[in-house]
């Protein structure tokens, strides 16, 4: 069987939170289906998203409260009205803020449980959901409920019996918080249902969903709290060493992420069970999954927890080869992609190639004047994925406008001085690439400048909030993209589409 990455395709990068709509955040409702219809009509076959989990107030999808749970901010309240769990007035009131949405979801939760016993189909669906998510759901809902009950204090400051996950103490507290726990389970059930419906809709339109696996987890997360021995923590739960990267393209000082480092020795002793559960979740959510910061599976940048700069770190070997062997053994059909950006050694690339994982090629990185630059179009390989930029890059127009005149001319000379303006010139080059898969950020298709950037690495303000509006979408966008996709042999072939290639659910 042809693998997903062996056929020429094109796709788009857009997080669901960036979709238009009535609420404070994009959702998995009608606007998401409208977006799928638009890109499918344009001949695009992949929708790449960022991680889908619940975020902290900074809304960063790479610093999650849970690596398994879905983000309630993405829930479509209108869907709940269709189920008669909310009134239209309650839907409208719940759109204004995260707090208002939580209140609406709590109202829906009460209606859901009041009606549950009278609906055998819904009851069976809910029971199946509880069964399928048993490996993570209770840890997550308890963490959130305990946290809410303790005024969102860090878990390291909770009463010792709760912070150390004493089974008896946690069970006793859970009995006291039965209603909040039920409401939290309900939110995850709703997210699960809505995402599965959206995935099915996308696949019906021959669009594959491309997910993301953040390599690290936030200290203030259900995952670290419930699995403390799997992280490099002291006896009080505080990190001994933390994550980051040395200086690179995105930051002259490097990046001090601050996530607790893993206890890789124990993870390996346990057969990577915790990691295999993560890949199981990824397989349930998406057709393709990107391993964020893949180089951390070969060696990771270890920084002392009290360091003030990422420059103070060192490389430490990781058992990535053993982990990937375990993943391949348990999930042979799971289509994985390696995020291989940043400081990449030959050892990292060898690991990637040994497991036949596509890498990422960023055209914005190609023009430093080095003839051996791997991002130059003529150096692309068929098995990799080409991008104009990623969620961490400026928009292509914003990037180009910030180049000095000499660098702008270098870019144009690289492509024989084409007359086409940015960003479409670079989009065309991505489509023409030897790489079988081309992914374009939605901002580039819309021709937007740097004011519409999603994230600026190393900064804390103004990230992860961008949304587009339908009036920004040109009337001819579908035809223009379709013509480009067709010109470069990236349209699907055959009458049955490509959904037969969807990996088997695990």
C-alpha cells in the first residue's frame, strides 16, 4: 500500500483556534466545516493543525495542561444546542469569554446527565468514551478539579497527600468533588465527539488531518503531577533540570522553555508505556502526526533549573531509537513526521532516516548564500515536506518585507527573477518542489503581512491569538490555489479519493 507521503499532495497550516466565528476563539463547528469545504474545493488534501490540548492563559498549544485532553475552548456550543443541552440564549451568552464558555458547558453538563439514562445510544457512546480514555481521563479531571478547588495554586504547593498523588487522599477528595469531575468528563466527551465528527467530515472530502505531538510537557500539567517519577524532579516536585535549545535561527540567546526534563532511564525500563499512550492518542486524533522537536529524541539540551540563560545547557543523549522501535512495533500504520528544525546533527538525521520519517523544509531559511543550504529548492527530497514557513515564522510577506534590498534580490535571483510578487512567488516554488508534500500557512494563501503572525519564539506577549475573517478571503482564492495545485501535479487521482489510505485506528 502506498504510504501517505509517497503521493504528491498539498495542504494548509491553520490551527482551529484561528478560525472565524462568533466566539472569542475558533471552534470545531460550522466554520471548521466551511474551511474544509474551501480547501477541498481548492484541491488541498491536508489540514495541518497545532496541538489540540487545553492551554494555560498564554494559549500556547505547546505548553499544555494535558497531552491527551482536548481544549474546551475549541468546543462548538451550537452543537450542544442541537442536542438540546443548551438553549440558544445560553449559547450566545457563552461565546464572550473562556469563563462564560465554562459556565455554558456546566449548564450543558447538567442537562446531559439528566437526560443520559433516557437515551440508550448516548449512554453507550459515553460509556465507550470512558473506556477508551481510561488511561488518562481520571488523572486529568482530578488535576483540574483539585486545582480549581485550591484557587489554581501550583500543584507543588497543594497539601502533601494531594501533591504526591496519595491514592487514598485523592480518592477522598474526588468524592467531595463529584459534580465538578463529572462536568470535566463531559467537556472531554463533547470535544471527543466533535473532533471525531470533524475528522470524518474532512476524510469524506478527501482531506487528511495532520496533528502535532509536543515533545515536552508543562510542569503545571496533569501528566507531570500524575507521573512524577517519569520526570527529573526533586522530592518537592520541583524540576532539577529543564528544557530548551541553544542559540539558533529563532533566537540569538537560545530558548529557555523551562519544561521538566524526562527521567529517560525509567521510561525505558517501563517499555515507554507513557510515550506509547501519547502515540495512541495521536493516532485517535489524526491521520498524520508531527513529532515536535524531534532532535530531542536523539539528544536533548539539558539546562539546570536555576540557570538564567539557555546558553548554560549541554547536550545529553536520549533513547530515541529504542522509543521509535517500540512505536513502530505497536503502531505500524501510524504516519509520523519529524520536526527537524534548529541545531540538527548528522546523528539526528540518521535517526530520522532509519525510521523513514519525513522532515521539514522551510523556504524562508533557504537564502543565506550557502550553496549547500538544505532548504534550497534544488536540494529537496521527495520524502520530505516543504513549507513556505511554519507557525513560528513570520508570514512570508512579513518575512520578505523585513529583508534588506540585497537579500530580496538574492531571493529573486534564486528563481530567475520571476515577475510574481510575494508571497505567491514562494508558494509557487513550494508547489513546484520535488518534495511530495507541500504545506502552506493560511496567512500566506491570504497574502497577509507580519501583523498576522501566529507566534514569535522567545517572546511572551501577543502570541497564539491570530484569527482570520471570511472577508479576508479573496473571491478567486479557490480557483487560484486549485490551478497551482493542478499545475504541479498535486491533485488527487482516481474516483475514490485518498481516504482508503487513512491509517487504521489504534
